[in-house]
C-alpha cells in the first residue's frame, strides 16, 4: 500500500494519484513500460547505444490516413474525362451536320475546332442537282442565271456577235458584255467580242433573258444569227470593194492613165 504524504490515506501500490485528495503519488516515468519489441538486423550495421547488443529498435510502420478520414483534406483536382460531355450535337461554323462518332445512340458536343473526317461529311447522291428544288415544272430555266443547265438548243455557234456596238448583249440582258463590245468597237478590236459571242452568245442569252418557251428562244436566236451574218457579209463585201478600188487605182497610176 502507498501512503499519501498529503492526507495519509492508504492507496494501492499501482496508484499514481491519491484517491482522497488527488495528490500525485508517482510520476508516469516510474510505470513499468513492459517488454519492448525488437527485431534483429544483422545485415544493417546498428548505430547508437544498442549497437553492441546487435539489435535495433524498429518503430511501427507509419500508415497514411485513410481516404475517408475526417482529418484528411484531398486537394487534388477531380480526374478529367477524355470523353466529351453528353448532350445534343451542335455543329460549329464550317462543320458538317450529323452526330459525332462515339457510343451508339449517343451524340456529343465536339471540342472547339473539330472538323469531321471526310467519311462523316454527308455526300449527295449521284446525279444530285442543288437547284432541283427551284426548277420550274415546265423545265424553262431561261433568265434564271448561270446555275441552271441550258437546253441543247442553247449551244452552238451564232453570228450574232457581228452585230455592231454590242447590241446583242444589251438586248439579251448582259450589259457587261454589251459595254465590252461597245468599247472594243471604238478601239478597232471588235473581232474579239464577235468571236466570244459566237461561242457563248446562245448560252448567255438563255441564262440572262427570260423566254416564254424554247420555241420562242430559237426564233429570237435565228433572227439575231441572220442579222449578224448579214452584217458580216455586208462588211466583207465592202472590204472587198475597197480593196478592188485601191488595186484599180494603183494599177492605173502605174500604167500612166492619169498622165
């Protein structure tokens, strides 16, 4: 029994404090620590005061706190998923419409700058004509511009380009080539305009001017072709007469007819 020096109360031998007044009877260092856990380490040279005995103290391994420990704060960012977020597909500028490849039945929003490969770009069926929805029921595409195919009657050569001053182009809806023909006629290069209209004039007239039917178009083109041919023949005849006149004058001068 251990007697308390403060109040004289008898206490058990293993008591640290008096059960009556709370006086400290002995310190914690006086408690028997019990057997120590040692492990032999012959392959590692020991250092310190226990080296002579050939043993070393091994503290218990430190275990990291569990992920679910309330004292642990996880500062790592959440893992980033490589898959695009699910949602309706919205194509960007210059991208073809349609779902992006991925899981079957799931559409994704493509990343910025995504350009679909050629295999994903919708291809029109063979023979598809983008102007088909605007085609008139009677097939008369005259005056509808260059995007519509001209009929076979709108091809071939025409002498309409020899009508002077670009009148063929002015009267058939193409003022640009009319101005070009007028300018070339003033500078003596009208033959360039005449050849171009001879090749493309019939198609140009169909695309730029509205005709009631193909028959009307053919009648108008026939009239312009006749007028151009007449101008060409008259011009060629005048040139031939002029050359004959010059030749006669030169021959007469050389023979002394004017002496």
